[in-house]
């Protein structure tokens, strides 16, 4: 016989999955190393690690591509 799972704590807030905007915001602020403690704790509960990895790779690719375009525009106009 398996032990029964304890009932959920009614005082605990219900966890909901993070939205894409919340994940992107967490990744954006982590690029700068600035994050409030309460926001970090909230993100630790609502954001899954694979979501951060995917959004982080996409954000890094966008950053690199935009820097390459900016450098090409500057060097082409000179």
C-alpha cells in the first residue's frame, strides 16, 4: 500500500506557469545581473529551467545578431 499524499496547504499561494513575457523579463534582467530578491523567489517557483535556457539562447542570438548588424552599419557608412 502506498502512503497517501498530504493535502495541499490552503495558505500556500497557487503556483501558475510563468508567461513568456515574465520569462523574457527574468532573462533580460539576468543579462545585467540585476534582480530583486522577491522577483527571483517568485521566478524560482514559476519558471522552469528549460524555459530559461531556451529564452536565454534566443535572447543571446538576438543580441549577437543586433551587434553584428550595428557594426556592419557603422563600418559600411565610414
